[in-house]
C-alpha cells in the first residue's frame, strides 16, 4: 500500500515530566489515516476516575435517608462497587474515606459514614480482586456495610457522637437497606456497562 504524504505518517510525541523520567502522556498522531489518540498514564487515569467517584458519592449524599442518627446514602455503596471493579480495594477505601470526610464537612453525613462505607469498600474490593464476579462483589459490599459496618457504627455513635443506641445491632437493618439499594443499582449498571468496555 502506497504511503500518503508525510503529514499523514505516524508521528509520536512524548511529553515527559520535568527533569526527564518516564513519559506521562503519549500523543500518537496520524497512525496512517487514524485520528489522534491520547493515552494517559494509568496513575493519572486512576486519579481522575477516583476524583469523579468521590464527587458522585458526595453529591449522592444529598439523597441520603436519616435513620437513628445515621444518614444512609445508597449512592455511596454504588460508588464502592464501581471503585472495586475499576480501581481496586485500596483505591476504594481511599475514595470512601474522602467522600465520608467531605460529606461530614458539608453536613451531608455523620461520623458513621466512615465505618459504614470503608469496610464495605474493602470487602467488595477484595471480592472483585480475587473472584472477578460482579454478583459476589455486590454481596460482599452488602455484607461488609450492612453487617460489619453497622456493628462498627455502634461505638462511633455511642462514644464519638454522644448518642444512645438501643443495642449494638440497631444499625444493621437501615445499613442493609441502604447498601442493598446501592448494590442493586451497581449490579444493573455494570451488567450493561461492563460488556461495552471489554
């Protein structure tokens, strides 16, 4: 096949960090009549996606349900599962922490958001890391938040928030409802989204 003029030939330009090192962004132009392709470094992509997920979780706090001093936010559990699938368990914990912190600063959440979201993020992140099965990941999120997160919320409510919960199991039902809604939303979304991304 005859090559087109030089302006259509493959041209690569590497934009390096200050002081050299590995390229951060690679811009591929032309690629024999193809459009320009921009490939971001994986860390930049992950940071960008993490920031978007934190924003979604914080804004989702506007739709929280106040129950027994806690504010149940189904969107947070949806975000936990998205983070587990696209980023991994450590990123998921970081996103849950950042979102919980910002929700508390904005008055959209309580201190119980920390154990409620971070434990679920850890378990569903590990579940997807080792099984790659969406159903198991959603169940892990529901159990991590609905059971373990609810139990961990009791001392937070009693000793840090000055509340007087009736028992250490009082948050299990509302946490299960919240994480159940978020997990179902995540399952439905990813069942349609994942096949298109693969």
